[in-house]
C-alpha cells in the first residue's frame, strides 16, 4: 500500500480551486491549520517573510501614505483607511494616533510578519504565535508602492522558508464563581471610577471576568440588550449623523473608528457599514450577548455597548465619539435613552 503525502501548499491550492470565494481565515479553520501557515506556503512566490523589529517597521508605515488598516476577530472585521501617524511605543505597547488610523498594539503577541502580493493586492500581514492574524495593512491606489517595496526589502527576513512552528491556542480560563467575588467592593469601585480605562484594572483587582463584571454591575449600570437594539442604535446614529466610536479587538491589536457611519447594509448574517473610509463587517451568528453599560468618569457617565461571543470573550465596544476631558455627546446619550428603556 502506497501512502501519498500531500503538502500543505498543494492542499491549499486544491482547496482554493474548489472553494474560490472562501476567505483564508475560514479556509484555515476548515483545513485544520492556522491562517499564518497558509500564508507561509506562498513564501518565495506570493509572500515574503519579514523579520527584525516590528516596532521599527510600523514606524516606517507612515511612508506608505494612504493605506487600509484591518483588524479582526472571529465575529467582526474592522477596516479603516488613512495614514499611519504619531506611531509610538512604551515597552511592548504601541499607539497609532492619527485622525484616521487609531490603534492600540500589544507587540508581545506579534510573532510573524509577511509581505503578501496576490492579484495586484499588496499587504503587510502580522500573526501571533498561534498563527492567528493580529493586524493587516493593505496598499490602496493612493499608496506609495516604491516606499512599500523599500520597506519589504529592508525588513526581509534572512530565513525565507515556508515552515512555521505554530503553538496551539491555550484553553480559556474560567471565571471565579460569583460567590467568591467581593461584589460590594467591586460595585463600589465601579461607582468610584474616574476614567473608563480604570475598568480593566478593576476587573483584575477583584478577579472578575469582563462579562461577569457586567452581570455584577451596580444597579442601573449594565443591561443585557439584543442584536436588534444594536442595529437600531447604528441606524439612528447614521440617520442623525451622530459620530460614534467602534473598537474591534483581538489579543494583539485594538482598532478604533471615530466619526459618523452612513451606509448600513444587511447581507445574510453579516451586518455591514460600507463607507468610503470605514467598513465594518459583523457576523451576527457569532455574537452571543450585547450589553449596554454606564461607567462613571471625571467628565460624567459614559454610555457604551459591548459585544461578546459564546465563550464570554469581548469582541467590540461602541460609544459616542468623545475625547478625554469632554463629556459624552448628548446626541449619543439621547439615542441610547430612546432605544433602550
């Protein structure tokens, strides 16, 4: 009996021939491998392995000009066009604070990078140790291709093999039982917050999971709502042109849109924002819970919507547009008040 060993590269080529419209992330899941491993099969043809200091690489991305930044998780894809500006790092934490491209980067999660060129699409793609995509940067027709080629040449890894030592994703840790939590202390800490960024530290201080924390919130400060409510909020914000903030995250990156949304389109299970500079694609079937939250700050209450998957992992946050030192938009608060009783 002869055993035929089909390489991953051949399997991927065969899969694409049979499923031409399947996205690479979904294809990887169906094939039982990671997305990074599929990208790496193109090394020497469609992909170039990148090396060196990714922090230094990202500081150079501003030279590419007008690009499209993409950050996603299983349920949402966040695409924002603009220029990478004001890029800085403090240890392993990075910030991109341009008016259009607004990112929080957790560089200890960034394991591999590739320059990918397929069908006249050129991009920089970054993955974590488990082969999951953390962030991608696509050239547009307004980008500087010469600067892109120079960047790829500068950060080209000496190692140009297609093999990756991907590690399995760790099991998710379970929340403590509610009865083990100092609920009174946690609620008092919630009511004493002066900034929404204190919430993460509060959860850690009391050993509370994020979704668990919303269940244990002070009365009137968190409410479970529906996907229909979320879509009504988007529709009303679009109708009234109330600027909003949409945060989409994975373990390596948070990407933020600030501004109005206009064109909302339902396509099967996908709820989409399809604007010239901002696209959002939300797979409703993968969102298990939506919560409305009210968090105190030095500038008054900040009202938001938080999305979670069936494993209790936070997928996205939605707020009215605001800056530190300024109160929440009354127009945003009015939308929430009208739609959520």
